[in-house]
């Protein structure tokens, strides 16, 4: 029987359905020009393959370096451990291995792949001091070592794909992305710091990534595992014109405003959210609007607006006298009730006009502006129907005009966020140049 390389999608689909591939016909040349009979014990099917279809490449060797195995990073490791073996066929990969792990102090470098069962102990006990440069070079050299010169032998090792996954919230790590990418690494991250960082750096990385065919993927920075950025890409790439994007982009602020009703004390709702662990240890980190503003910057830039975080209009929900490090968290919580009146009057005014107040990020593409504001929405608006801590993003476009396109769901949580990062990782592997 003749052995042939077939496209990974076809291979996996045949494999899944227990088909056996037998090639009949003339010649296996630079392309599959012949008719293939796919024969199983019980069934026969015929597939005509195009004369133009190139010989698929050798399987890809994928090496991953993960920085920040915290809540999201460790969930991602569990998901990779469970899925990697199953994905080799569909991704036409010979290996998917996490070859480096690093936290803020230590790193574990294992070119052959870390042990998924014992990485925590290994990192703590056998880790070496963190050196981002050495970390990145090990991921790329492990990738190069796993690859080989292209060969006509389909069983020979194929090209390699090296990916840096940043699951920290660190500026120090995100500011190294350009250096990582220059080493040949793709970047995948839920960390907002680079996407919402200085525009010039962001543009430079984007241009470099296009020129060198390396990806910078950050779906999980907005709406965690929800398909927000990919939905926006789909709209733009298919020629839709985005008019406006409005979003409830913080689970904490979603919970606070879904709970808060006229007659309640705003400070009680904030204290309740803190007690349930829905806020950051310092609730001002949520209520300042900075985290939402970073997400809005990311969305605005994806729409082509040249915005800087510092220039954006952001309504902070932290009363002026309670801002700054001079006021401790305890003092902030104690003095917050003194400021309940201002929020109460806004909520009462909204209710009198048949509406609710919601804290939203908005990208007005037509006006070329972006911001974060407390706004009144009518009771009939989808934002008014939201419950719990869900995120919701409303895309108003030329096509989705009278009835906007809405994406809604949990905008935080380890498993969903890690899955959002994982989807990006799979996209990177699928699109990695194979020639
Ligand atoms: N949690 C969510 O639901 C959610 C949702 C969407 C997006 N995100 C984003 O996902 C990222 C991770 O969030 P998380 O909740 O997993 O955070 P986390 O549990 O605090 O984990 C952070 C990890 O990053 C490491 N780290 C911090 N600074 C570092 C540095 N300078 N160098 C190397 N490692 C460093 C920490 O190491 P140490 O243990 O040594 O400090 C830890 O392993 C953040 O950017 C966050 O905004 C989170």
C-alpha cells in the first residue's frame, strides 16, 4: 500500500470515522491528481482532490512557554494537559509541549516538556531564578531543535512553532513582547497591559507581527472567554462597518449595578460585592474604571481609532476625596457611605424616566471617540436585562443596525478565561507558516 501525506483535516476526519485510506489511480506527484477511493470494511466513499492542492507539510512541532501559572495560567495548563494529545491529528502536529514555566521569582525550563502532574512542585523545588531572556531563548531553541530541514520524507520532523503565553498582569512581562517576537515567538495573552499600552509600541508590534508572520493574540483581555475580539474581526474582515460598540465589561461593576436599585445604599452594595469576593482587594481598582478603560482602548484600536489610555474620558466611581494611596482600603470603605447621595440621585432620576444606570465602555467609531461612563438606559435595553456579574457587548454596525449583535456571558473565571487563551493558542498553531 502506498503511504501518502494527506491534509490534517481530512486525515483526522477519516480517522474519526474509522476509514482506511487506500490510494488507487495513476501517480502521486506534487499534487494529488488522482481519484482516491476511501474504503472501510463496511463503506466506500470517493473523494476527488484538486490537482492544485499542494502536498501538505510535515507535522508541526509546537513548544509553549507559559509565564504566570496563577489562577488562569494553571487552568490553562490543566486544559492543555487534557487536550494536547487529542489535538495532534486535527492540528497536524507531532508535538505540543509546554517547555517553560515561570512565575515572578522562578522558572522551570524543560525542553522535552514539563510534567503536567508535578509542575508546581518542580517549579518550586527545581526552578531557577527568573531570567526572561533565557526563558524566551529556551522556548525558541526547543522549537528549533524539534524541527528539521524540510524533507520529502513525511515521517521526518517538520517545522516548529514557538509560543509565549503571558498569564500575568505584569508590565515587565508585557513590555518584553517585542523582544520575544523578534526571537520568533508568537504571543498569546489575557494581559491587557500591552494592548492598552503606548500606541506607538502597539503599532510597531502589529506591523512587525504582519511582516514576520508572528501573531499577537489577546481575545481573553476583553470579556474573558467570550468571543468579543474575534467577533469584531469577523465583522470588519467581511466588510461590515462598525458604528458603535457598547459594553458592560467588568463583572464586578455589572454585579454592582445589576444589584443596586433606588432606595438602596450604594456603599452597602459595594461592601456586599467585596464580602462575596467579587471585587479586587481594594474595590477602588474596579470602581476607578481603569480596567474597563483598558478594554475599551483595545476595542477602539481594533476599530482603527488611535487612542491612548491617558487621553480617554473615564468617569471614576471613586469619590475624589477617597482617591489615592493616602486613603487606605479600610478608610475608603468607612467613608464611602458619606457619598451615597450622589449615586442615589442619579439612580432615582433614571428610574423616574423609566430607566436604569449602567457603567459602560463605549467606542463611537463614527465620532472617533471612546470612553467609560455611567449612563441611563431604558428598561427595554439589553443592558437593563442583565443579571449577576455577566458581561455584555453590543455591536451596532451597518448590517446589525436595527437589532444590534449582542455577545453576553461570564466575563471572568478561571476555566472560561483559560479557554479563551487556549482558543487563541490553537489559532496561532493553525495559522503558523508550514512551508
Ligand atoms: N481572573 C480572571 O477571571 C481574568 C479574566 C480575564 C483576564 N484575566 C487576566 O489574566 C491575567 C492573569 O490573571 P490571574 O487571575 O490568573 O492572576 P494571578 O492568579 O494573580 O496569577 C498571576 C501569575 O503571574 C505571575 N507573575 C506576576 N508578575 C510576574 C512577573 N513580573 N514575572 C513573571 N510572573 C509574574 C504570578 O507569579 P507569583 O505567584 O510569583 O506572583 C502568578 O503566577 C491577568 O492579566 C488578568 O487581568 C483574568
